[in-house]
């Protein structure tokens, strides 16, 4: 077997152009599969990086555009609803309520307008929003309705270009009513999932319920799952529960980042698989080219085959010789294709700024497939060589 490999590489060196053309189809096919799968994996990682690692265990519930029926009931996100969700939906760790309001925040001559969010104590920590400096809201702040505020890095830069925002009092106008707030924390810029660490403005929900809207229903309910893998099931359970409770479809809008990431990753994987299948066609085309080359090779080397048979070589030995030669072409092509595919993937992802990711299983599968293609398409020429009559072969 080793001698057959040595003879194969020796024959390749005699006809370099023919060998290169035979390799080309296999190289392109293997490289294409690797580039496509690599780009698909990189896109999936980029999606995950964009969403951030925090907030993947959260399910968001908000009012939907429901089609009201005669028996429809309007859902209110109040304390009884919170208790009902805990009792009826499994795998929920905690239920968080929050409200949104438009606000114009001013300090001196500078004003910015963003959407502010009234949150419960511990919500920002749960979302893993880290502080650049300052402190989070305390239980007391929420209970007494303290006029305190935590702002994002972009808001802090706009209002306090010299830094040191903590301890400063700002004027907040919402619904044409002015309030004075003390800045107690500035968020560190980061990928934070469902909440913004740059343009976010957060106040205690206790203040909102005491000074702005007494005993309010929540605008948005955030359900924290016991594990992020359960978010998809919770989305389905909450949707069905709210439809049953309200008596109509579309009573709520339920979503989760993990579900969105899973859906986008599934789409990316499906596209990558489809394009890889198309790219694998070039391997088959390369295999047909190899079969044609091997048929020509057998014809050119009829005298060599006749001499080997006259000296006692068995049909199996002749068949094995040409099968090894055919497999060697695809083995070389697969190796060069993997190196080329990794090189192109790295270059493209470096230019696009995507995380570099090569799927090792794709490399192995494409390599093994290329060798099998060589064996399959080399089998017919090898059998032809094995069946040659030594007398006829020598006479030619």
C-alpha cells in the first residue's frame, strides 16, 4: 500500500498540469464548504455578541393588539396577575414589573430627551448592568419612592462632559410635570441584552407609583426563567395562559432574546447547510473530472499494466494501485482545500470584523467526503485496468 502511494506521487510529479487540474475541483469544493460553514458559525456568534450574554433568561410580556370579542377581558399587569403567573406558569424564578415614560432631563443649560424606565429594586443587578461608578437603588429607595436616578454612559457624557455625575441634581420633566432627581449611579457601557447601558435612564418604581401614577399596572412584565433553555417553553405557556384568561388571541406580546437568538441561529444554520450542499456539488464535478483523467491514465499506461501482469501482478493489485492514485488526488485536494478555506475564512472575517470561527466537524466531513469521491470515481478506471488482458495490453 505504501509503495502504491509512492508510485502515485511519482506519477503526479511527471504530469504536474494534469494533476493540478484534477485537484482544482476538489480544492474549490472543500474550501467552499469550509468558508460557508465558517461564515455561518461566525454570524451566529456575532448575533449572540450583539444581544449580549445577559438577559437570555428573561421573557418579556407586554400588551398586544388584540382582536376584541364579546367575552374578551382586558389583562392588567397588577399584583394579582403577578401571583397568577407564579401559580400557573412553571419554571419561573421571579416576576419583575417596569413602566416606561418619556422624559426630558436637564442639567444647567444642557437637556436630553430619552425614554426613562421605572424599575423594581434589584432589576438592574439581575440584568447584569454594571456600574461605572455610584450605587444601585436600595429597597428603601423603592419603598419610600426616592427621587434618585441611574443613567447610561451616553446620557452622563451629554449632561456631565466633565464627569462625576453622581451626587448632582437634575431636572426631569415628564407629562409636563417637573421633578428633581439626584443621580446616584452611572452605568458602564456594555452589551446588556434587553436594557440599554448607554441611553438608559432608570428611576425607582416606587416613586413612579407614588408620585406619577398611583397604583399603576406595569407596562412590561419581565419573567425570569430558572434556566435560559426554558425560555421558549415559557413563551408558549404564557401566551396560552393569557389567551385563555383574556378570551382572545393577541392579548399580549410575548418574546425572549433566547428564542430570537435560537430562531436566527436556526435560519443561519439552515442557509449554511443548503449552501454547503450546493458547494459539495463542485466536489462531485471534481470527481467526474478525476474519473476522466484516470481513464486517460489507464489508456496511456496499458503497456505498464501489461508488464506488471506478465510479471505476476494480480488484478486486485492493479485495481488497488489505481484506486490509491485516485484517492491520493482527492486526499491532496482535500488538504489544500481545508488550508485554503481556513485562510479565506480568516481573511473575510478579519475584514468584516466578525469573530473567527472554523467548524472542525465541517473540515473533517468535507475531507472524508472528498476522499470517498476519489475512491468512488476512481473505481471504474481501476476495474478497467484490472480487467485488461496482459497480451492485449503489451501489444498496444
